């Protein structure tokens, strides 16, 4: 048809411009492959200012990177809506609500679910909906969405990585591994599929296998966004750390594969800092921070920049700890004040969802200052980091908060027996899922010693045997 072209899903787009549709299709690829050139979508409105799809996707992209420009593209899309295809109108409805400041997350998910029933091959819209589910802490909804369109995308590139991740988050490791391996067979350079397989190996405490696999895959990571590039290396560093590799290996990954990303002219500092501070908190919990003290001070100075605050709750929680630990107390308090203000402006439903995230931020502030008793008092005796998923963190990213809580219990258990018992129960619960983790066995050994249990020696031997086994 004249003035109509098909995008890569086969859906109609009202445009006569080959350059416009090429930019849209290139944007699809960048989103699904976690590429660093998602700004290519800005070429679509340049090629055809009247293309609704080009304009609304540009607005969606800019919502995260330059919000002040969003109204220009949103208005342009809206002004041409009468001439748009049915598909474009549906995308406009889904995206314009998604980027609305008054968005109700549940309504937005429902809107995308309805959209995907009519347009199941649009995997970028599926990705958008899954991101929303992630920040809601609802992997169950994310799984439902991908299962809804799976029959229409059985051989599609990227679909199985999108299936694997919510399966991971729901603890269905066997199914997640199967899905990820299927995706890997379709495209061995799909970073989300690689990431999912690493999650599985890491969860199963196959640390050496995870490192070998990811380092082989790393040859394909140069085109990735700063987040995906440094996040995949974050997983590698964690596997070295958890597997009791020499700490120099962790430092090498931090310096050469995470921090060095900042040298790229198109790097996103926020995305780099998130993975850097997340790794340094793990290192602190493991007792190796002295090796990284200077690195943490450099990072904390960067994090005093308020431009990096109140972008992502998970990042904010980590920033609060880093600032408090390095003595930037007034800055940490300013950030906490900002988070409380942000919370007060949310709907009651969202406030309830984020309340535990706010409590976690306050506890990490106390923890960073070394006020461990106050941190534990805030977290309480029934804490479980999984209840904080709405801060926008995976189970793997949340694990460190459970470790902090357990250590606070252990430290308190030296004077209060009930805390040692609570710590022991928490560790034993974790070991049922990850019995190959040396660090958990070390923590259990401390608990048993405190409680005077004779099994302490055997537990210590188990930890030592596991530590030796991984990287020798």
C-alpha cells in the first residue's frame, strides 16, 4: 500500500520513508540486544516527522534519558494519530500511558497484556511490560506475559532469554536453564540469555563453570549498553568472590571490565556506578574492603553528585550505604530525605509497595555508619530481602541484604542467644537452596561456635573444602 510499510514484526506503519522504518527496526534490535545505540530511534522522526510510531518510540526512549524532550515527540505523535495504523494507535496508547507521571502500574501491565493479544510478535512491547513487572517485584506477571506470546514466537530471537529471567526469579531453575539454553542455540550472542545461564550456574554454585562460560561470551559484549556490559562482568566478579578466588581476580574485573567502561565516550556513568557500588558492598560484606578502600572513596565522591540520586531505588539504597560508610553523612541524609519526599508523593498503593524499600535504605544508612544495633532494629527479626523486590533488584542482587541481616544477627548473638538462633535458622534456610556456597558455611560455623554446638568444626571443614575446590 502507498504510504504504508511493514516493520520487522510484519505490522503496518504509516510512512513512505525507508529511513524511518529502518531506524525503527534498528531501535528494536538495540532494545532487544541491550545495545548502546538505542538513540537510533531519534532518526525516525527526522526521516518522517509525521510517523506516529517513530515519534512515540522516541518519546519512550527519551523518558529515561532526556525527559524534557518527551512532550515534543508525544505531541507530534498525538497530532498525527488520526492517520496512523491500528497497530501504531495501540502502541501509542500503551506507551503514552507507560510514560505518564500518573501511571498505575497494574493498569499499565493490563494495557500491555491486551496489546500483546492483538500484536504478539512485538517483543519490544513485551520487554517494556517485563521491565514494568520487574520494578513492581512481580515475576509471576512477567512470566504470564511472555507465555502469552510464546506460541507466536517459538523460533524468535531473544524470546527465550525473556522467558528464562522470570523463571529464575520464581526459583524455577531447571525450567530457566532449559529456556536459556534454547535461546543460546538460536543466538549465542544474546546477552540476556548469557546472563540467564550465568544466573543458573551461580545459583547452583558452579562458580568456575560460570566464569569460563561468561569470559568466553565476553568477546560479544563490546556493543552492549554500559549497564549490560558491566552487569555481566559484575556476575563474573561475584563468581570469583563467591568461589574464593584470589581477591586480585575480583579487583582485575572491577578495574578493567567495570570501571574502565567509563573511558568510553558513549558510556552511561549511572549504569556503571550501579554495578560498581553493588560489587563493592559484596566485597565489604565478605571482609575484603581494605583492598578496595581507595576505589570506594573515588566512587563515593562521584555518588555525591545529586544528578545520580532518585533515579532507581536499588541504586539509591546502595548510594546511601556508600556515602555513610565513607563519611559523607550529610549527603547520605540528604538522599534519605529525598527518598522520603519521593515516597510521600506516591499513590497509597505504591507507597505500600515501596515502604520496605525505604526501611532498607534507612537500615543501610545505619549499617554504613557502623550503627549495627540500630540497623538490625530497623530490619527486625523477620527480615527477608525478597520482600524488597519493588526497589528494582533481582534475587541475586537482593541476596547481599540478607547476608547483611544475618551478619547483624550473628554480631548481636554474641550477647543475645536468641539472635544467634535466628541467624542459624536463616543460614540453614539459605543452604537448602545453595549448599555449595562457602561463605554461608563460614557464617554457620560462627553461629555454631557462639551457640557452643559441636558441629562447628565439621561445618568449618566443609567451608574450607568448598573454598579450595572452585578455583584451584
